[in-house]
């Protein structure tokens, strides 16, 4: 299995990249968010250097398939209006 990484997507902000990473990791695909913001001191650098999402080269096709899949009703774990708060 190859450990080389490939950038599969660029994002305008870090939050979107982390959401995409979480989706991939929920499907057992390790992913990394890459950004250059001078250690957080210059977040405006993201305008010039977008936040990138990278996966192993062996996982590229599957990762893109997952990220490009449309969300349809019933894809989430929550089904129905029977939610009750743990607080009562």
C-alpha cells in the first residue's frame, strides 16, 4: 500500500476542509488538512494558498466518490422526530 499523499480538493476555509476530512474518516479513509496560514497568525493567506485536503494515493478514487456523492434523505443516522434530550 502506497503512503504517498495526493491533494484531492481545495477549500476556501478550514472548516469546510475539516468537515470533508471527517466524512472520509467516517468511511475509514485517513485524510489530512493542509493549510498555510503562518501558524494561524495570517489567516488571510488562505486567499492565496487555499486549504487542501489530501489522502493516500491508493484512496483517491474512493475518497472522491464519497465526497461527490449526493446527500439523499435517509443518509443520516437520525430518523424521525422521536429525539429526547438526555436532560429530560
